[in-house]
C-alpha cells in the first residue's frame, strides 16, 4: 500500500446540504463484508444477492460522523464510524427492534440528503454503543429513541456507486430487497 498522495483538490461549489434521508439495516453477513477488495477508493458496484435491508425513514436530528484515528508511535490508522439516530414515538415493535439491534452487529447503509449512500460497519459490523428510550418531560420533548451505533474499520466507509436521492442503491448489481415500516 502506497502512502503517497495521488490527487489535489480545488475549492468546491457550495451545493451540498447536511443531514440524513434514511438508513438501511442489514443483518451482519460476511458476504457483504467482502464486496470490495480492500481498495480504499473503490465504489461498491455489486452487492451479494439475497440481501434484505430494513429501511428507517429519518427527519430531523439524526447524524453520521466518521473520525480518523491514527498513531504515529504505533503505526496504526483506523476509522471510527458513529451514527446517531433519533427515532420518534415509542412502540412495543420498535423497542423489540432496538433490542435486536443491540444484540447484533448490523451493517448499515446511510443515505444522505445529498443522495450519497455509505456502508457503515462493512467488515466488522456496527454496535449499539449507547442510547435512550425516553418519554421527555415537557410536551415538546422527544417521545422516542436516541440510539448510537459505532463501527471501527480499517478503511473509511465505502460509497455506493451511482446512488442518488431518489435511488439509494443507484447502479449496483443485486440491490437488496427493502422492508419498510408501516
């Protein structure tokens, strides 16, 4: 692996927006962990056949942050991926799904308001590392869930080839079957 830079970057246009449109959870599968060959700038263009993704529509304050962690002394670098979801309305069904998320280590497709889709926890999965189930105190407070997922990966989150705002799985071969809520 080369450590030498291969490109520069000009000032970009101010056409981007922040925020998440939705997330797609996949129960951890090794076949998804290996869809890229370890090339850090590879777009994912093919997914394993037979994937089922569980869609969560997002509005508001959910966020994704990826942090570079590097140690010159140890010669190591890894990427911490943190997804915080704020999900409105407490229900028995959602509490059950939250429990299953906490027990497992799903892989998560994060779909941004810009139309990009990133794969979080691709090789190691993402763990629930914190969260609350809350009723709030005042009438305007959150009556729902705040859940944090953390992934630690050797490479940054991969982008899905051809994703758009209207089509999160863009041009990929074998897009997942989508299960959405009612």
